[in-house]
C-alpha cells in the first residue's frame, strides 16, 4: 500500500529548501487529511472518488500542517470547531466533499450532520497552491492573482509532483489562478472536454477539473454550493456513470 503523506514529506523537504534558497521562507505542509482512528492511506487508495481541493495559501507565518486539522488534541482550541466544520471555510469544504462523494447537487437536500460526518470520515486531499507562509503581520491579508500566479510558476514543478503523488480524480480549484494552472499547466485545456467554462473533463484519465470560488467568499452557503454544484450537475447529465463503482 502506498504511503502518500510520507512521499509528500520527502517532497516538502526539497520544496522548503528551494523556498528558503529563494528567500521565500518556510512552507506549509498539506496533502491527505488525517482521520481519527483510520489509516488515511488505505482509505484514499480504496476510494473510487479522490477529491482534492486546490486552495490558495496559509495566512500564517510559521508553516502549518493542514493534514492535522481533524486530529488535533482535545485541548487545542481549534479541535472541536474543526471536527464540527463550524467555521464557514471548513463548512463549505464539508458540503462540497459530501456533494462530490454522493452526487448531491441540491444544497437543500443535505443534512448538515451527514456532511460533517463525511468530512471526518471520507478521505480527501487539501493542497495549497502557494505553500509559502506569510512572513509578517503587515503582509496584505489577500494575495493578488498576479502574485499567486508568480508563486505557482516559481514552484510549479513541485506542485505538479504533489498532485502526481496524490492522483486525484476530482480536482476542485478554489480560485482563478489555481483553475488556470490546472487547465494550462497540469493539463492542456484544448485536450480536455469542455462541459462549460467552469468544468473540464479528462476522458482518457477519467479526471474532472471544476472551478469553485474560495470557500470564504461572502455569500450564503446555498449560493456558494449552487455556484459549484450546478455545473457539476450539468457534467453528470453528460457523464452519469462518472466514477460509479
């Protein structure tokens, strides 16, 4: 059985060394989210649906390891909130994970407890496109698309290798630069089937690439969900047997 996170740890050593050499400081680590009382490598390897959220960056200066968010010790102030997916950011990831796992495109049909259970039990990958942490409090709270593009281009070989290690088959790009990277560097857009401007499909490898706003977008949960899953529903109309066991 593959040990995905162990392989990623080796990659991160090289990535951080390169980052420091470039003057970009420490990196955050990510990959398969660890689960309580389960071997996430086994879960991921056996899962027919391998959902990867391609995110933006970590807003801290000390190099977080996001893989531990759901297994924090009880004394950690974030442990309960993370496991309950109570922050807006995590709740929306939980909702999308549930939707992609069970092909649920209607937000109003989801029981929140089911989504939280899915979030804690179903394997998924969480990947930051920009690994470099913020260095100081004076840094802007929101990175510009141009700066994001710069970091992706500078470290694209590492990002490509991370995705190759994980082998996701549903890639949820939470932002424009990440989506542009997926369609123009990870893949060649002209070789993919265009479902609509938000969804592309690699028929040969059976991989879906879909755009999502960032989970912290200022809108209701229902609007956020519909903005992603309506397009997924259009894809399922054309490919109803996608990843069916």
